[in-house]
């Protein structure tokens, strides 16, 4: 893979990491447990609040997974392993990396893994 292409992917990964970290900071309040407030309208309000908190926690979990994949991709760039499948060591197509620059498997290995 060309060095300029690799640097382009590095910048995309750094930008995505920054965006996800910012979202994680902003949504930290939404993940906190819901306090029981007797002055609220009723049980449905509490259930809605609990559902919202659960959804925020799941979104945070997914962001954390994506951040871990970004760290892995940046490490592969630093070690000159980026763009190669971690299972078969074949090239990962530029088009596939363009869809998600954190991919670590070629399309054939990814299909086998499913």
C-alpha cells in the first residue's frame, strides 16, 4: 500500500477516534443510573428513563469497541502491517478499507468468520 494512502487512512482513523471520544464525553451523563423520583408522573416515566439509560449504555459500549478497533488499526499502520489480513496475510482491498478503515480481515476471511 502506498504511503500516502496509508497516511490518508491514518488521518481518517484519528478523526474518527476524536469524534468518538467527544461523543463518549458528551453522553457520559445519559449512562448514569436513573434515580427514583416519586414526584415524577408515574411508572412509565421511570421506565422511559431506564430505557433511555440502557440505550445510552449500549451506544457507549459500541463506541468503546470501535475505539479499540481504531487503536488496533493505528498500531498496524505503525508496524507496517496495515492493509494486510491478520489471518491469511493477503491484501485487504482499498475499497474495503474505504468502507471501514478498521477492518483487519480480507473479504474471504471475513466471510469464513461469519
